[in-house]
C-alpha cells in the first residue's frame, strides 16, 4: 500500500520549469523555449501568487506520460 501511495503522490506533484528540465535532461532555457510551447506538451496550472498573475506548474504524471508518448520508434 505504501508503494502505491508513493507512486500516486509523485504523479500528482507539481513541477516547475526547472523540475521539467531536470527530468527531461535539458537546460531550463531549452525547456522554456522549445518544450513548453510545444502544442502537445501538457498545459500548465497557473497557481495564483499575485493579483496580476501566478506561477506556472506542471503535473509530474502528465509530463512523464508526454515523454513516454514521444519515445523513438525503432524500425
């Protein structure tokens, strides 16, 4: 039961752009400029931190699933 709860928690964690970059093994600049704008990349949750805007976060499980869907096809 503990392992299952731990897996669920990791899937629901919110990641910053830096966390996404670490997971994908890219620089933060590459993630911001090339990965986050990709049309199939998961949409960010905007966590309100000020009245004018907020901080963007991505659900870890969605980012991992996206990366798995983009595995190279071996022919």
